[in-house]
C-alpha cells in the first residue's frame, strides 16, 4: 500500500524547509483510496467518507474527493472546510455529538447527510434548522460488541443511541415527514482485528433487519463507521480489508432481503501510513539515560505522550535499528514529551534527521500551542517527486492574533 520514499527527497526537503515538518505521500494516499473502493465494488452504492479530523488539510481532502470519497465532518469548522473546497450534498456526512445549533444549521444549508447522536436531537434539529428528507441515526450497541482502549467499552461511551431509541426515533421522524433513513455506528478505533469489526457489522445488520421487519423500512445506507487500524509496529499485520469486505457482503445477504449502500468513514486507514514527521536532533543529553533532544515536541505529535502510542523511527542515512538505547524527547516542560523510550537505534549525532513514521493521521491535526509552541508546516510529495508546501509553519503573530494586550 505504501511506497518507500527516497531518502534523498527527505534530505532535499530539509534543505528547503526548516524542520520540523510533516510530509504526505500523494501516490500512496491515492492507492489506499483506490484499494478500499476496489474491495467494496460489489456494493453499487459504496462510499468511504474520509474522517476529516484525521488530516484536515484542503489539499489532501481535494485529492480524496477526486478519488470518489466523501467527507465525514464533525464540527462547524470542518463543514466550512468542506464547503471551501466545493463539497456539499451527499459529499458530506455530518456526525456530531452535543451539537450546537449553528452546526446543524450549516449542515442543513450544505444539504449534508445529518447523522444524529441522540433521540432528543430530532426536535432540536427541527426547531433550529428544519428536518431534511434523509436522516441518519448513530447506534450504540452496548455490550453486544467489544470496545478498545481508545474509545472504551460501548456502554460507557457518550456516543450513539440504544436500539429502542433508534426504532422510536425513526417512527418520530417519519411522523414529522422524514422519508429516507440511514444507520451508523462507530465504537472502535485503530482496530486490526477483523472479527471485532465484524461484530459491529452484525449488530448494525441485525438492527436494520428489525427495522425492516417491524416498520417495512428499507434503509438507504448503512455506515459501518471507521476505526480500521494500521500496523504501527513492524510485526503487526495490515487489516485484511478484502476479507472483511467479503464477509460484510455475506452478512448483508444473510440479514437483509435488499441491498442498501454500504458506507464507511475510514481516516487513519487512508492517510496514516503515508505521512511522516521529519525533525532534527538539537541536543544530546547524558544523565541517567541518553536523551535525544529533537526540534519537534509533543505539540507536533501527541499520540506517544498521550497514550503511549508506538511509531517506527528511522535516522536518515542510518536506518531504524541499532544497539544504542535512547529516549527521544522534545522541549516541552512536561516529562511525557517523549516520542520513544528506551528505543534501540543507530548511533545518533547532533544534526541528524529523524523520521517518525505512520504520522499521516491524528498527527498535525492534534497539535497544540502549550508552552507557546507553534504548529509545524505540512508538505505534499507529488507523484513526480516534487514537494509542495500545503501549510506554512505558524508564526508568533499567529499565536498572538486572538489575544488582547
């Protein structure tokens, strides 16, 4: 799914752009988009709605729109981003929780597919923006399925409605004039286990079957959600998307006498393996351990510091394995500002270029300004191996822009 980027391209980019920066590989992102579409070609209505929260850069979103994807938005600003690049109508699915009125109004204005998180939102949406002809409901199957450490167990999660709430909600929406319906669930994150993903599919199809048998309603689509993971560690295997798709088809034929469109909302699976955080060694500190001080910090990539996430790390020109044990750190005034702990790597020197892999999703977008740190630039590696700046580095003027002195 991913091509190996020529290290000379990274080296040249560091000579033109100051580190740290992100670089995304367009060819590999397009290949990932094409792979998931090919896997589900048996379903004529299939569409993946890319989770904008994973990588909200307009250049990336434009690439994915051109590959036939829609956009999964969850906030007012993400809806504006979709609008600015020309996405509207069925190109946009709006899934939100604890939703402000302004967000519903914008989604309705764009004629986006609105996915409701709570039964009380039917009346709220009607009052604030009006009810659309098509409405989707987010299902929380509770202890029918397994969760994982990122979202937690479904019955403890704040997302979605119970089965009875969805059945009652569809009846209520019908009485108010809604004619078409969709169903959605998203209860796992970064999952590599096909069997866990299929639990959710079964729960969705079982509910769809009950809706059909009790109300004679054929759902327009069933959104299986996202949560498909990527192999961050070398020993992990890639999620079997082809095998998953085949079993989804078999389950659909088993549960339903009709064929709704199948949607997904994968973000990490599409861009995660195809983004890199490039940084340089600033200092090397020897105390009780050896600390490699980088010019990137947790504010550039918070996943390792936030929940101990693993990212493969290589040293430009030296590879990613060695006998030296290092903690790779940033300069924040927090001790969890570490990209790796006791990582075995080649000998590192000041000025070395460090590449942090699989950073193409939930990386730059989760950045923050703690300690007055500024967000880094984003670059796009084009298919012809040229590099394009698609987001400049923040400046102190950006940081101070909202402050009153």
